[in-house]
């Protein structure tokens, strides 16, 4: 009888090196390969940024390609400023495409050149748009001046809300702009391709990004959605990508979409194929170190899911957490944001993504995705402290976490860990006492994966976890297995730490850059080795330093 070859992958998250093994604490994790508990969706496959034009620059194109390689055709990118007036020159928290202007006679003139360059970059690299319909072109804005803002990390946030944030002077012209955009996208990329895109209106219209009223936003949204659907009746449309769970703004939006009179059509209701809101953490700088605020992010998600679950009509509606991050401003800098370059960002990402899945299961909602609002910033110093996936073409440790996620399978398995922090406690008070050492496991016909992380809110050295991982019910696979061990820590898969060891050069030589580039890729900790599977069980013991990340792939006979 011919046996199928099964691959077992174990992803391990832990942290800061340098703590002696004698200081470790024991953790037991159990995974039963015979107990699936539902689908494990690849919710991690969404990314985004304020600055759309960075995608067409050298390092931007490189990073878009690396994202596309994670799951070709199944990665989505959301960007602000896709309709903003300008010549396409990027800057912090700014971008533009110049798609719309009006002639002397007031008639619209469309120019898709810059926008096509952005979407072509996605398309050619296996990435699809999560289309944000915004912001307001200068010639359509009811208050066009001042229009262009000039953000610096020391500026006040209110300074960016200029003419692009205002309602249109003519909603029919706004609708026609969106309609022509959708028709152009269909002509350029084909109906089948555009059917897979997500289309939503604006960004965080419940705060300063929208200078109109909530009612005016719902009108803007209705006209935009109707314009897309007239071009492509099968287009996937939704929103509203509110800041936080949205509160009353979100409830009023949902009620309008389900039961209100559509401003554009006069009929009852507005199509809603997905619903979206944002969730952010809140790190602080205390006692000379960063203390993450995972509780704030999880609480927002908990409240958002509870609200959506209260509507029976939305029971099966996909949810996208359209920005889901440790804090709110990718282009800001400050001591409380010093976690961004190293393995704190990695371990946080592992722990919070698993809990998003747990919260979706708690409320029985359909979580489609959680979008990481981090990309890259061109023409900035190396590792300048921005929230990004790469710096000047060098991948940060957090990007390797997504490479690990991409290796996971489709069926989730139950996991027991005596090192886990209870979800309710994590929502109420974070991870402030003992570390959170838990796991996420999945299975398909040929591959089993287990992701284990060691996370703590405080970015400080601490004892490692001595993990005993036992995987059972691997029936029919007794014998010798081969193990590959990948890791993210201070000396593996970590270009930032390698750059520091190199003396933090701001002008690395070609040879130095090549070394740093390789350091940013997912690396193996050791050579391939053997392991035993006996009685349908595989036991793996390993040390997890705080914040480090390991990926063990075990190929069974």
C-alpha cells in the first residue's frame, strides 16, 4: 500500500536572546491531529499604506513582489489617496494620481496614467487591489483650499485634513468619476479579475478624514457603490472602514445599508458584501522601555464583532479589519514606537492574529481578513522608526512572520497550552504578568502546521520557555521523520540586528547590503535532522527565548 507523504510544520514564536537556559520555565503544548475545529482562513493576506505611489518606486516594487510571493493572486493591498489630485510625487502620509480635473467649461477630464502604474505594479506581482474610493479631487471638493498638506512626524494630525477630506460639490460628478474608474478597470484587467477586488468608500469617515456629516458620507457611499455596480453588477462592495469599531457611526451605517433609502437609487438598502472597521493597539513608553497595548486592539475587535453579530442579516457577511496594527500612525516616530524594527513586532503579530481568530469564533462571525497597515518608506534613513515591513529594501523580522503564516494549512486543530494567557484576561489587562506562550495549529491532506509564540507586552529581556510539544494521532506514519528548523531571532532572519552589528551604516557598501538583504530572509537555525514518530505521536522539545520565532517543518514517512 502506497503511503502519502505528510509535511508537519511547527512555527514557534518567542523573543530576546541572552537569557540563560537555566532561567527558562516549562510549557506543555498538546495538538491532536485528529481533531479539526473548522477552517483556518488566511486572514493575514491583506496589507496597506497611506502612500500609494511608493508601490511604483524601486523598493516598493520589490516589496510588492515579496508580498505577492506569499500567496500569488490571493494577496490584497489597500491604499489611501488613489483619487487625490497631484503629480504622483510621494511624501509621508501623502500620495496622488491626478485622475480628475475639470476643463474651463466644467466638464470632467480623466487621466488614469499614474493610477494604472500603481495597479499594474500590483497585478504584475500577484497582488490585487482592496480599492479605497478616495480622496476628493481638488476640482470636486467643496473646500479645495488649502489642498496639499506637508506632514512630518512632529506635525499635529489635524494639519493633514485639508481640501481632499471634504464632500464633493456635485455628487453626480463624483458618481461618474467612480463609474468611469470601474469601467476602465474592467477594460484594462478584465471582468473576472475585477470581480475579485474589494471596493469600499473613503477611510475612517467617523473622524477627521471626512469633513462632512455622517449623512453626507452615507450619500457619498451610496453614489460610489451604485456607480461601481452599474459598471459591474457582480463587484464586491462594502465598508465603511471606520476608525475603531465605529460606535454610533457604524450602527447608523449598517441600519442605512440594511433598511435605509439609498441616496443614489431611491430604493431601500445599499449592497454590503463585506463590512470593515479598524482596530489599533496603544503602546506606551514606561520605565525606559516600550510596553505594548495589545489589550486595546483586542477590545476594539471584541466590541466590533459583538456589534456586527447583533444583526442577524450580517451573520455570514465577511468582515475585514481594514487596518489592524499595534498602534495608529505608520508615519509617526517616538520612543513608544521603538518596537517596530525588531522581534517585539513579530511576536505581537503572532499573538494578536491568533486571538482575532478566537474572537471570530466566540461571536460566530465570518472574519475574512485583518489588514496590516505597514509597507515601506522611500528616501528615509535605514530603520528610521516607521511602522513598515521593510527599510530601504531590507526586510524586517515582521515580514518573515507573514512568510511563516503563508505556510499554514486550511483546517484548524484544537490546541492546549498551559502557558497561554486567557483571552478574556488579555482583553482586559493585556500580557503584563506571565508571558503568553500558546499555539495555532492547522491541517490539510498532506501538511500539519503548529505555530507557537512567546509574547509579553513589555519589551524587556526575560526567561525563555522550555516547550514540550506533543502531536498525537499521526496514524500510519511511524518511523523516521526529517526536521527543518527556521528561526527569527537576534541572529537569524533579522536584518535590523545584523545592521546594528555592522555598526548601523547609513550608506552600506554593495557587499554589506547583500549581506543585510540575505539576513532579512527567512533563515534556517540548523541543518536538516531526524526525529521519531512512534505510536502515532511526535514529541518536540525546544527552547523559546522571549520574542524569538521558530518554524519547524517535519516531513513524516
